[in-house]
C-alpha cells in the first residue's frame, strides 16, 4: 500500500473518531494516533508473507540493529 493511501485512510479515520466524540477541540493528536494504530493493525494482517520472511533471513534471526552506532548522540543533538 502506498504511503499516501495510508495517510488518507488515517486522516479519514481520525475525522470519524473526532466526529463520534462530538467535535472536541485539542484532541487531534489523540485521534490521529488512535486512527493510525487502528489502520496499521488492520493492514499488517494483509502484508505479503514473503517480505517478513526476507527480513528474518537478512538479519539472521536476530532482532535489533546489526551494527551499533559509533558515537552516541549528545543531548544537544551533536
């Protein structure tokens, strides 16, 4: 699925949630995150099986990054 398609689905679902709650102000982030979670939960069930298998093969069955970062980031971002 294209990223624009996902964004449109999330936007539409967030709007539906907002309407169902009576059009409250200041809850747009909560509505977006809830919609995003719902959409991703339904779309991950339809992901091609081959893609997941390839990712597992590539990483050798290990989880996490294969190479640690050489320098940790400082609090100021440098």
